[in-house]
C-alpha cells in the first residue's frame, strides 16, 4: 500500500493498494486532533469480496492509531455495512441526508 499524496499542511492522506503495478483498492484518511475520518473506500468491482477492502481499511485504522487517533468515523454504503460489522465496528449513530426543494 502506498500513500498517493501527503503534504505536512494537508490533513488528507490517500492510500492505494496495488497488485503488481495495478491499483485495486483505495481509501482516504483525514485526521484532526484524536479523531480520524475514513472516506472513499473502494475496490475494483471485479475484485470485491476478496479481502482487499478489509486490507486497506485495516491499514488506515492502524495508521490513524499511530498518529494518535482514538476514534474513527466514516459513512458506509449499504454494501459496506456488512464488511465494517465483520471487522468489529459498531454503529453508534445514523443520520439522514435531505435534499433541498426548489
């Protein structure tokens, strides 16, 4: 897994999991104080369900811990919920998104 970019002034870290030279999974991690936020976790569709998403999530969680995070927050698609639960995450809050009417 390689970090795609990271400047000291940039709180975002984007990671890409490669197999040989081919990117197969990625995730974005942001950290503020002791809270990390995991976003944009994705795996190439044909390769989903084979552990790559779990691998990059574990990597990001460990990176967040090493950088002092005590909490991690993220949003999940319906697909992703089962993976996060399998990994030991529990839902602590749910929210709804509303669109503005014209």
